[in-house]
C-alpha cells in the first residue's frame, strides 16, 4: 500500500511519491514525475514526466507543471498559475528546445501568475497574483505586474505601504537598523548664501579609511544593482543626488533604507547581503570602500552567503 493519500478520482502513474503527500480529485501525475513528502496536490493539477517536486510543496487547483519544471522544498503555487517550457511554441512541432525552470525553496507563486521558460525564481521570493515573470527573480524579492518588476524585499513585503521606512525616529535621531553591524551616519551640513556643503573625516564621520570609491548613476529606475555580500570589505554609501533604496539581510533579519540625503551615509560591514534598487531618474550614489577591488571578496550567490554567516536553510 502506498504511504501517501490518493483521491479515488485522481490518476497517479508515478511510483515516486513521498510519504504523507496528498493528491486530490482529478489530478493527473505522469509516470516519470518525482514528488516529495508532505506535499498537497489539489484538484485538477496536471504533472508531466520530467518534473521534480520537493517536500512540503503546495500546488493549488488548475495548475499544469510541464516537463523541465523543478519546484524545490516548501514552494507554494497559487491557483491557475501557468508554467511554460518552450520559448517558440508551434502546433504539431515534433521537437523543441526544452527550457528548464526552477522555483527555489520557500518561494511563492501567486494566483494566475505566468512564469516564462528558463526562469529561476529565487529562494523565498514572492511573485504577485497575475504577474508575468520574464526574467530571473532574486531571492527574497517581491515582484508584481506585467512584466514583473521588483517592488520590495524580505520582511518589507509585509508592510501595508510599499515604501522603505524613514531614516529618522520620531525624536529626529537616525534610527537603528535591524541587521547586525549596519549603521546610519549623519554628516555635517554647511549652508550659506553661496550654497551647501557636506564632508566627512576619517574616524570622526567615516568608520574606516577608504581605499577606493565608485559612483553609480543613470540607472533605469526599475533595475537592480548590488545584490551581493563581501567577505572583508566595508562600504559607506551616500546618495549625493536623488534617492535609491538599499535592502539589507544578515541571514536572519532584513531591513531597508531609502537614501535620499547627501548628509546621511550608510555603513555596510562585511558579511551583509545588500541590494540596491528603486533608483529615481537622477540618483547619484557614491560608494566608499575599505579595500581595492578584489573579485574573490564578492559573494554573489545567496546560498553561499548563508554558508558564510553560518546559517542553514
């Protein structure tokens, strides 16, 4: 006897079904499919042969999971979400180039969302209802719309307003950040009839001695930059003009700041994941770095970052 539940009106042809999985009425699972433990496959779901589904995955009604699709552990797929695996479909075509799609662990796909072929949706990402995903989605990102665009990261998704919190507390002091080590710094402001000036001095305003700087500008407003951590490098960010947001992650907690003042700097120490996004049209971001450029100091894969800070999935 199988150690999973199969509704009498479900058709399950695969022998690779994990313990405790439930497959409900009118679902059809082809012989080559692999489904993990404690999954919930709802009414009217079709799962093709070359499909890998991890543990504790929920697939709601009306979803078709085609060849080349991988759903890792703890993925949620909302009702009538659509997966695709062929960039140039033609009726009657006898062969095509299979495009593989991966939904990483903990990600959620909203109702009626469409995932184009060859896409990777990152760990713990959230794809909004009805979104059309045309490019890879970073881990922890929230994407909505057609085409899907990033509107938030991590815990910030749960805010009722999709904006970064203020840099200031009600008292007017710079607020403490939720991630370990990161800190906001206020820089001096000198104003007179000739204009305004701000500056920073090592040890007094800057927490390290810079060895390199770079400036980011002319970024299309919907593009994402950063998206990495450093092993040893410290970074100090100042938005000299306009504004942009920085999402921060220490492996346990998330926070986000909108840099919109040339007199406020953000110190990001090593071993913090950061993402720059929501640039406005004239944003000018200055980065002061504690080290010269070293490619091997960058950690660009989020799973590698979690290993660096000693966190487990």
